[in-house]
């Protein structure tokens, strides 16, 4: 699976000069946990998450504590540029699902921007990856068949079976080139965790 198959787009972005409250409202309104921060030219500057926006914005309640809460003399972080994560890790459009999962695992980020050059064209969250993994076998099979038939030629007659996301392809001919194409097309389908090529009919 390449990023365009499972990323969220159009991507919701926020300006570094937006207030924390404006950014929080944006996340709540769109039901996302993080958004890329971009400049006026659309270049990615960082990413801001729910946790970033909560920093310094949730004061203690004196009524909820036995001891008085000390007065906070510091000014709250009000602008996105002050709370965002600047050293953001982004991946190009041709990166596959495994690459996004690895970045999330090693960096701790829950969302990774998809980049075309230095501009954001989408975003991939853990939920996006899980949604692809959780797809029904019947839906995966339908998508594989649609891609194979759209390609045409002898591969259009391939047999396809899906079990727990594992796609088995029965080539219609003994031509190895056709088999390779069918496998590549199947690998690009969201939810296809592995593609197995069966022996061609004799």
C-alpha cells in the first residue's frame, strides 16, 4: 500500500500564528488528533497534537484540592508556533504503510504528514493504518479484482482469494510477467497484508 491508498486528504492544516484555542477547535471539529502546521506557501513547519494544545491550557481547580493551588504567574502558551513539534518527520507520497508504521513506532508520533517535496498533501494517522488493516476480506478481494480487470490483458482472468488479509492469486497464464503485475497490483490494495502467488495452471 502506498500513501495515497490510505492517507487522509484533503489534509486539515493550521497556521503557526493561530491561537491554541483556534487549533483546539479545529481538531475537535474535524475529529482528528493532530494537524500539520504550514506557512502561507503550504510548506510544513511542524505538527501540533492534542497533547501539545493541552500544555499550559488546563489550570488546576483550587476547589478540587485540599491544599490551595499556587497562583500561576506564567503566561499560557497561546500560539500554535509555541507549542507545536517543529522537528516533524514526514514521508513522501510513494512511501508504503510499513514506512509510516515504523516512523510512528520509533518517533512516538500518532500522525505523519505525507509530503510532495516540502508541501503537505495528506496525513496518515494510526487510525488510518488500522482502518486499512481492519478491512473485510470481501472488500479487499473486490478491490484486487477491480485493479486487475482494469489493467486488462491475460491477468484480468486471474483467480483471487482473500483470507485474513492474505491475498492468494491464481494466474490465468504461465507468463511470469503477468503474474508479477497481478502481485504488484494486489499489494497496493489497502488491507492486503501479504500477497501469495499460486502456481499457474498447467
